[in-house]
C-alpha cells in the first residue's frame, strides 16, 4: 500500500492522463542542467507565436525519479506546440517540499530560454498541485517576469495552513483511534509511523464507531467524501458511502503526507512546522463542510460527539518550532498581491489539496484589493488534479483571451465546456465538467507564526 500511495502522489495524483513529454515535427528541444543539479527541458515549435508557457510540476516523493517536465501531459503539450506555444520547465534541484529550490530553478529556466531562444513577448506560468503553489509564488515574487498565471489544483492556501490542517486531522485520529501511539510531529521513523497509522485506520474502518471517528478526523481537514475519478459522488445523505470515500483518501493518499512525508519537511525546516495551540475543535468542526455527516455517523454509532470533542480539546497541545515556521512561511504563504491576471482551477472532489484552498487565496487577494485580476474555475470531478487535456486547454485559452482583450470573458461553465468539447474525443477522456461552485471557508487560515 505504501508503494501504491507514493505512486499516486508522485508529481500529481489521479490524473486521467499520464505525465509525459510531448513531441512533434518542427520542434527544437533544449535540455541541460543548472549548477544546483536541477535539469531543464525547453521545446520551441518552428511556428513559435512568441509566448512561453512555464510549467511547474507537483510534489515528487523522496527517492522517486525527478526528471524535468515542461507540461503536465503529452496530449496537452502537443496541442500547445502545434498552436505555436513554447514550453519550458525544470526538475527542481531536490524532491519533496522543494519550494525553496523550485522558485529559483524555474526563474533560471526563463534566463536559459532567453539565452537559447530569445526573450518571449509573453510568459505564462502554470502548474499542478505543489506546482500550482509554485506558480502562484512565481507571480507573487517576480511579477515583472510574467504576464499571467494558471495555478491548477494548487496549494494556494499556503504551506502553513495546509500542514496545520493535516496536523488537526492526524491529531484527532491519533487521539481518538490510535491511543496516542503515533508521531504526528517530530517524526523519527517515517515508514514505521505510516505503516502503524494504516493499521489503526484499517482496524477502525471495521466498526461503526471507528468510521464515525474517521469521519471526524477527515472533517477537520475538509476531506471530501468523493474519491473515484470518473464516477459520480455518493448521494449527499449517504453518510456511510461518504465516509468510505474519505477512508480511501486517507488510506491511499493523505496518511502518507501526515505520518511519513511530514518528516521530510521537518528535516528541511529544522523542526516542527505546525501547531494546534489555541485551536477549538468544536469551532473547527462547525466550519467544516462535513459536519452533518459527522453528526449523523456519531448518532448511528451510539457515540457522544460532544465527549470526543471534549477529549480533543482537553488533550495536550502541540507547539511549533518558531524557526521552522519561518521556513515554511518563506516556502510559502501568499500575501494576495498580484499584478497580472491569475486564473485558478480546482476539482470539487480533491482530497489531497482541498478546494477550500481557493477560498483562502481569494481572501488574500481581496485583502490586497487585487480581486479584479483573479478568477476561479471548478470542475465537477473527484481526484487530485483530475482535469482532462481539453479542460486545461480551455482554461489556458480563456487566460490568453484575457491578455489580448484586457477583460475577463468566456468563463461561464457552459462556454468553457463547449470550448473543451469542441476539441474532440482525444482531448476528452471524460466529458468536460466545468461547473459553477463556491467553496466553503478554509479551516486554518494561518499566515504566520502562532
């Protein structure tokens, strides 16, 4: 199961199309390496239209292969090359939570492109998952180098918030279902810790009481009750089915980060980056999208939700290491200051990077009074980064149109779906599913030290 979970999260999980490199006639390809060991890949078609699309890839698990990618999948890449777009991207110098290395490596791609090809007229940043976070970071830190950005399934709620939400979920699980036998921070033996967590999870899933408590742990991270890409969600009142889907998210994806890969970040940061001091778990649950499910499952199991919340609120709290939090703040949180058009894209049923990330990013942008530059679009599908090539191309075309006209247009779901559908079956492994959607609040809006 461990290997399966790592395979899911390498680059980005559960895409309906596999990562790969595009190819085409009349395309000049440039490859090489930087001084820090990162590699790069640049492709320029003979009919180059003057636009460079800089791709930032997602999280790569430590120990996995780490090649350079200049696009998320070859189908999309071949379309863009044929349409005259140049593609570029790097591997980043390290795997894991490589934000610190990714930002300068991606900027080095721009420098290399200019020396090998020339200066583009337009540069658009885009990327998936952690790469969506890096995309948003690039336009925040280097606004003069980009004309637009498309963060997809991005960790745009910021590093501090997402790891705090992961801690809340793991803390509830460890307290209520693992008798405090797991390391939720300061993880010294990641593999054993993850394996033990999976054992407790599987045991809990065998009883209605355990399922109720799994649902509570999932609710504290807003983990959706929709797991299977290509299948419809369970009915909203089928709480048992919703919990089964949350169990799949925890088992197959989320627990790897919570109980294993957190250690990689702690090693980078020099200590624990998360805290729950001052957190009221009654209030956290009340804000969760899954509160009705939790209440129903607790009632069905004959458990007292009030008693379990009291147990959580009276349990010993976890404090963060201030210097480690500073590292994570630098790598990265978002101040909302954008100076170029940014279009974000998220699936509804994303259990690794929940769609509520978009609420946090929008709030930051509104706080900086730059909301006219931001638009958000959502796809009605389960899975992390589970967009079709057609949906991604439609989003990019809308962003390019915004640059040409100076106005947002064509972003109604019906119009985006029509554009995607017109691309044909080879770009649509699933029917396009853009939908009007408003995510709920982000549960941990931490943008600084506790």
